C-alpha cells in the first residue's frame, strides 16, 4: 500500500549525503552538487524514498559547512543555485524527495548578522546573538561549556562582552528570544520551501534557546542518568547536567511557528536532531506531540557501541512508551559517529555479516530510518593519521578522541581508479583507504552476496510489507539474547526474530501463537518449525502469524 502523499515521511527510508565526500566533478578534491546529481541513480536504485543533504550553504568551512555565512546561497566549492535546482529536478524525476540540513541554532562569525551584531551594543542587530557582560573578575558569565572543548563563551574586544557558542568560537549562537531573529530564520526557510525542497533536517534542534537568566549548569552526578550530549569521555562537556544551555520550554513555541510555515506548503516534513542525554526521549515526545511541531526526530540512542537485543529492545520500547503520538527516525550511523560496522563487529571478518544484519534489523523497526552514505557498502571506520585530520573536534581532543573524519572519507565508486573514482584531483580532501576502495560500488554491483545487493533486497522487502512502514509493533519476551517482535497492519502480521549473538539460538514460540509460511526475508538464516525457530549466529528469521494471540510469556528452552 502506498503511503499517503502528505505523509510520505512516515516509514520513509532517508539516505544521507555528505556533499564534500560524495562525488567530485571539477577535480578540486571536494564533492559537489553536480557530483550528487551524477550519482542520484545509485541512491534511487537502493530503493530509498528521500535524500538528506548535509550543509552546502556558503560557509568559511571551519566546521565543514555547519558554520553558515549565507543561508540562501550555495558555497562555490559545491557549485551554484542553478546546480542545486538541477539536482532537485533530477531527484524528483527519480522519485526521490529532497531534505536539506538547516543549521539555525548558530551561524558563522562571518555571517553579516554577526558582523553587524558585534560592531556595537546599539546597532539594529545588537541583540541578535547571546551577549553577556563578564563577571567582575573578567571571567565568563557562567560555567557553560562548548561541545568542541573549553568554555561556551568567547570574549569580544569591540563590545567588551562575551558571546555564547555551543560549538566552535567561530559559531556564535543566535538569540531566539528575539522575535526578529525567529522571523529572519523563518524567512531563510521559506526561501528553500519556495525552491521546492521537501523537508528539513534540523541540526541541534533543542539548542535554539538558552536560559534567559544565564544560570550555571549543575554538575552531572555519576549516579544519575541525566547527563549531556553524546560527548566522549575525554570531553568535560559530559560532566555537566545541561539544564540551562539547551532544551528550554520556549523552543516549543518556535517549533510551532516553524510547522505553521511548513503547513502552507504541500507534503513537507521535518526531522529534528535531539541530543539531550537520557532526557532525549522526553524531549522528542514534547517536540513531536500534537501534530503542530516537528514531524519526527532522531536521537543518539542507537549510535553507540551496543548491538544487542536487550539494548535495541530497551531503546525502542522506551520510545514507544514515552513518545505516545510522535514519530521516530532510527539510524545506526551518520556523519558524526564512528561507522556502525566498526562499532558492532568484534572481528574484521564478520563485518559483512554485521552490515547485513544491521540493515535487516533497522528495516523491521517501527519508524522511519536513515542510512548514511557508504553503509550500503559495509564501510568500516577509516583509521587516519593526525596530519590527515580536518575535523576541528578531532584535532582538539587528539589522541584521546580522533574526531569524525573517519566516517567522512570519500565514497568509493570504482576500485580501479585513483581515489576509488571519487575525484580525478591529485589529492582528495580526505584520503580513501585501500580497505574502503576494495568495497567500492562497482565491485559489489552485480555480486549476489554483496552488502550492496543485500541493502537493495532488504529495502525492497520493507516496501512490499505495509506492516513495516507504519504498522503496530509488539515485543515478545525471551530468556535468551534474542530480539523478537511482531509487526502488524491491515490483517498482515509478521514475526521477526533476530539472533545478534555469535552462536546458534533457539526461539520457542509463545503459547497460542501459530505461524504460517516462512517469509522470504533477505539474508535469513535458520529453520522455523511449529513450536520453535532455530537461528544461526548473527542471523534472522521472519514468518507470518496466522492464528492465535500472544503475550510476553515464553516457553522454557530445551
């Protein structure tokens, strides 16, 4: 059954493109919009519904485009607005929606708004950013920290005040308490809506407002679980409970304004990035409830090192209990975290198996899903030398934390070409490791057992079963480390069992459950009988449920 056009996002598969690393067409070593256009058929052939483009706006690139200096123009390294329009047209002709990143919690310090704001305390934009006087001893207004290291405040000698920055010192935070700032931001959003984009991924969506009183954050107590963002242990950011520098109640009203604007256009959608520690799901619930704010959100719950039945069940079950009328977008990887094949695999030889099993699990969950470029090839994290790093986060915390460049290396297209076909330049912006070049698209294109082929088959399988798009989901208790649940819609009820362990396992059916024929799920491994399923290590099975009802009871294992 086709999704209603207005709710194309519900159950959609979204493919994230990191433009710098996708395809270079002008031989400067950097990916560009024409390169994305050239490779759109690859994305469409995967069977996804939409693409999400990381920032391509004009920027000094201090944080690889997440420091915007002009929200309504394309940075020359990526091309022109005409190139963007051409890419949009080709994407739509291939049936792909286009979602773009909106980085509106902060700008670049080179944005004209900030240049004017810092020029004096009396200019028209003086209050467009978060400015504050120093303490009497000259230190910062409070104890807020930057995610990228050091204080969350930077001194400006012209105004003789501090300005807030949650990230780099060159990324000053906008003051959303100022209605004029909200109006200006929404005007830039309207620019892209009028250009035909289908939706927005809202970067750090819970960072728009800070506490008006600029109160100190309390420490993050070790015996509680209400800490900060996904910061590595080497980063003191996680030592605070971030009560006052993000996730303020005023954000809800702005999100309503954002949604009101989107509702003026047909079939547009938003997905918000929520980084709020253990509070993330409560924040997602608030931001997606009521149908008047965000359409969906994603959190960092599945972006960690755990790939166990207990962890996945806990994340999904907690979401379903906490977010009653909202929607989630699940992902195992993105441009900010270590690639999941490297996080989940215990040995190099099991990486292809893990890559296949991970997409099988993701495709069966209730919610929309997001794929990050290269995961369809089973790419592992690149191990880069310090001199190759470009990520300021990694450079700041090296060697305790190597940053995000390892997941941002260029997409390998053709194994036999220099830089695996990403660029014809002498040097690419990040190197293409030999191990990744060996997994290039052309080497997997026609291989029946490749990770790429498995991705295509799995996404096709997902689309064939409406229950997987937005059907009900119910977990089944087991006394082994097995992930078992049903998906149900319009009379179709499917039982999924995933064995995420390194040994064979047996799953005995709940009392009263009767299975029909086994469903031909790609990559399934094992046998399904009348009373039990026998699964191989790191494998899955799927069968129809034709009669009976079940509870969380389970039979004892033999």
